[in-house]
């Protein structure tokens, strides 16, 4: 299972991409080098905590939980081989401009928001798609 950490640097979420390119957010996050597992994405509480220096048995238990974790499909905007990462402000002109990168895509939880944002970027001349 290929996973990435995205979002808040202090408490990133775990994102999984399947073999078809679909992206899912797992009910798992990282905080202070510990890994927290929740029943679902919207729970405030976690039911398990793992540390990066846990024993191999404990890490095997984490991998099993990770593979069976509740997942929610999320979307990202693509521009060629790059992902839309958000807006950057040019303080000299006061304008915002889009930022694209190979990593760290901005994640959308609904197709409506991804379509809306992709349309806005197309209006600026960027031929984007969402996946």
C-alpha cells in the first residue's frame, strides 16, 4: 500500500493512492512522531496509537490496521504532470497566482469543489483536470 502524508505539517493525514490512480484519505494521522488510528475520518478520538520506534510485532499490527482502515475518496487537480497545490500571494502586486508541484497536491473532499476550482483555473488559462 502506497501512502503519503499531506495537510497540516503538525498533524498530517495519511493519503493512499490505489493502482488505478484513485486517491483516498485514511482514518489515520501523524502527530509528534506517533501514528493515530480512528474509526472514521470524522471521529475526534482515536482507538490506537503507534510509535515509529515500536517493536516489529506492533508495527505489523499497525500495517494490518492501515490496510483495513476506513477510507474516503478525495480528489486533486492535475495540470499536465503537476498537481495544483494552492495559491501564492505576490506581495509586490497584491495578486494571487496558482502553484503547481509534483508533490503535495491540494485535496478536495467533494467533486463539486474540485470542479469549481478546476474551472476557475481554466478561466485563468490553465488546462486542468481533476482526478
